[in-house]
C-alpha cells in the first residue's frame, strides 16, 4: 500500500511558479485605456466641437432640419434664450420656436425653391 502523504508534502513545499509581476499586468491595461481613449473619446469630442461650430454659425435665412425631421428656414436666432424661430410654411407664414439644440443639420442658405 502506497501512501500519498509524502507526495502531498513535497508538492506543498515547492514554490509556486512566478507569474507576471505588477508591471506585466499594468501594460495591457494601459494599452486598453489608450485604445479606448483614441477610438471612442477623441472622435466624440471632435464631433461635438463640429456641432458647436455649426450651431454657433447659425444665422437668419439658413435652411435647417430639426431632430424631429421638420424642414424650415431660420427666421430669428435668440442665443441668450437658446431659441430659434423657424418659418416652416411660406404660404401661410407658419413659424415655430425650437431649442437651438434641436437643430440637426444646416442645409444651406436661403429659402428652398421647390415647386410642388
């Protein structure tokens, strides 16, 4: 009959193999952090800066689309009140007031010349 007790003691007395140190674990984490920053945060900031410039340059007679899909021509811009007045129908002179942040895109300048 063979005893396993001495073998267990020998296995327990051995030093465990050394794994990567703290530096070995820190380098991949830093690499993931840099990738996250350059692939997600930098493009988002660039897009945000571009949108702020677009809204800052908004002026009377610009053709715009709101985030709700409404096409209109800017009639008035109140930057202090964060408000834009849009003319949505030339025939009835219909105007709506929307928040400045509700402008999705600027299409160009001047009223649209669509023949319907």
